[in-house]
C-alpha cells in the first residue's frame, strides 16, 4: 500500500509559522526540485496566501499560481478553498464562487480541498459542483473538533454525506492538532468501513500529537497525510516530511518520496528559515509545543496571527487571558470548529472581551452575522442571552445565506473597467476590494516607472 504525501511548505507551513509572509522570490528557485521529490501534491495556494499576496507581499496571487505551475510539471498543485467563503471571510454569491473555481482550475490548481467552517455542506455544494465540471479533483473536508456535541458517529455520517455529494476524496481537517492517536485510529477505521473514496488526514504539530496520530491513522488505513519539510515543520506547522517518510517505510508502506531530493529541499529552506528567525518574522512561540492547545484548541495560523495582532496593540501580555477566553466564546457560539473564518471571529471576539474588560461589550459585525445565521447552521446551540443581545426577538435564518445574494460578477466587472485587466483582477477585487484596488494602482505606478526607466536608459 502507498501512503500519499502532500507537502505544505508553500502554504500551510508558511501560514502557520510566519503568517503567510513568504514571497514567491524566496521559493522560486526550489520549485523544480520540489517537483522531483515524488510528492502526491504540493499545497501551494488558497488559505491565507491570496490575502497575504495582495496585502503584504505586493504580489498578484493569480500570477504567483501561474509561475508555480510553469515550473511544477509533474506534481499536482493543491489549494485550500473555504467553500462559499472562497478565500475571504464572508459568503459570496454563487456566480462568484463558480467563476473563482473556473479560473483557479485554468491557472493551475489540480486538487481543490473544500471545507465549510461549520461543516454545513450546503456551503460547499456549489464550489464542489464547479470543481467537478472543471474536471478537477474535488476533496471534501470534515473540520475536526472536540466538544460535547461531536462524536465519531457524527463525523462518519458527515463522510457518507460528502461521498453522496460526489467528492473524489475526503480530508479530516484537524486544524489545531488536537486529534489523539486513539481518535485518529477510530475515526479513520469508521470512515474506511463506510465510504469507498480515499481518506486523507491533515493535522498540526501544535500539541505534539501529530506524528503519533499520523502513524495510528495509517494503521487504520489512511490513504494520505500532510507534512512539511523539516526546517518548516513542527510547532504550529505540520509534522516533518522526512520523519514521517522514514516511519511510514518502517511500517511497511510506500510513499514514493526520494530521500536525497528531500535533503536538497530541506537544506534550501534551512537558509530561508534562518533569515525569518533573524528578522523576527518567525516567532519562537509558534515553534514550540503547546499542550495547552488541547484546552483552547487554537489552530496554528490563528495563533501566529493572534500573537501578531496583540503585539501590534502592545498587548502581548494579555495572550494567556485571550487564550483562556477563547473556549468560553466558542461555547457561547455553539462549539464551532476553530477554522477560518470561525477561528478569526472567535479569536478576535475573545481578544475584544479581554481588552475591553467586559464580555461582549462590543460584538464584531462578523459574530453578529454568524448569530443571524449568515454563516450556516451552527453545530450546537448559541447562548440565548447572546442571541437576545444581537437579534432581540428576531429569529436566526435557516435557509442557505447564499440563496439571498444576487449575482455580482458581471456588474463588478463592468464597474472596474479601466482598473481591472481581466477576470482574475475582478475576482481579487470582489474578495478584497480596498486591498485589491490599492494593489492595482501600485501595479500601474510600478509599470509606469519601469517604462520611464527603460526609455530614459535608451
């Protein structure tokens, strides 16, 4: 049996350890070697990469994807898609979701890992359908969490539901690294007994459980796992590729990975890592093992961003209080899994509760929208007092929120004439209007300067 390995250094490891601040120039020269390693796929796009490219790196995320595709000829490119949220933090109309998936496929994505933060699969149906129409691999996700209302039986039913929707594979997404080896074995075994599509496990090293959890999952028949090259592994990232490759082969399975190529990749990223540590971009906090995460269940990307936000407000001394407040907010909101955008919403609300000195003195507009039902069906019951504070006597909606949204792509495209150059620009604008508009204007300025410099040089 072969266990497929997905390498995350270009996306989730980057997102979890350095808040997605790795520019294309830092990994361009290693892409062709990554392509030779024998990975099942390279996770290189989606998640927070899109936002970060526009907001911090001054890069066009679509151009970044095309450049990666031009150098990676043999290995599938994989992205993380937030269902109806796409790569943003709210639900978009169906026409935008379909257009985004179409262009992601055209620009190089082979595998779409699609999830909904609440495991409300109504919110992944349109994206999933479009992936299938584009002839690409549709991987449906189950966001894993621990709470009084979640169980192996419930997750197994979710797996059966995803299979009935037509997914090519199922991913168990353990964002916070809280799945124990025992739970992994039992869940993977139950899914393998109840579905016929491959089952993949994604976890993080945050709590130190990751490698053992992977080993037990593979014993139970897991078809694939996510790992990060060792210099960008552990802490809030994934377990190390080389270590898991060694363990899996010792267990009698194949991975298809080339150890000498893995060493070249790791030697390259060691140097990159050193520069990030010296610049302060890689915070030592996210590189350690945090067993407290078994209590507050904060995923890696959320933790690194939370630290960054508190530092910017000179409030890093409040981190422990915010971490303590986080599970309390999560319970008030009906135990949503802490994955984007829920992780940001819960984390920000917990921080506001702590920094203001009063719980729910201020409630973010996103949390209000969640309580209204705009993000989908909540896993459990929301605190009635919180509902009353936000909605009064109004009832939360029960229909799919996207059914209330009018198509906007063509109208936005028309409005952006002279600013957006193509459909990809329009999609970037819809996802992040102010940031994308600023990026377009800076792009014009850069190109004007380049033309001027070229003319004057001649």
